[in-house]
C-alpha cells in the first residue's frame, strides 16, 4: 500500500535539485524524491557497514577518532558559509531583488 501511495505521489512531481558533498567535491543533480531516498538509504547502509567492520578496541593507547567527528565543526561552518553564499546568490538573481 505504501509503495503504491508513494508511486502515485511522485507521478505529478517534478525533479528537485539534490546537492551531494562527497570526497571534497560538490555535485548537484536533478532527482525525484524516490531517487533521493534511495541515495540516502544506500549511503546510510554503507556507513553502517563501515562502522561494523571497524574493529573496536578499548585497550588501544591511541584515542579513537571518528571520521565524522574529526573536523566536524569546521565542516559545519563550511556548510553554513556555503549555504549563506548560495542564499545571497539566489537573492541577487531574483527579479524582486533591489
């Protein structure tokens, strides 16, 4: 039932832009909601697999550092700057902008 409902909901919708930040690169793609959900699901599963394969050792003398946590604050600031600049670019090209 849910699959049919999702399929019906997507029939009338246009593609939306999806921005992906990966491996230091930015990609913008036109995708449907279903495609975006699939991409997110696959990426999530890949991260889950990486976490499961990484051996956890509590006796290690080196502090464990999560790949997501290292530089996370600078990544957040970078993303905020990017989004703010994008907002300004969109406003500057708007026909209603003075």
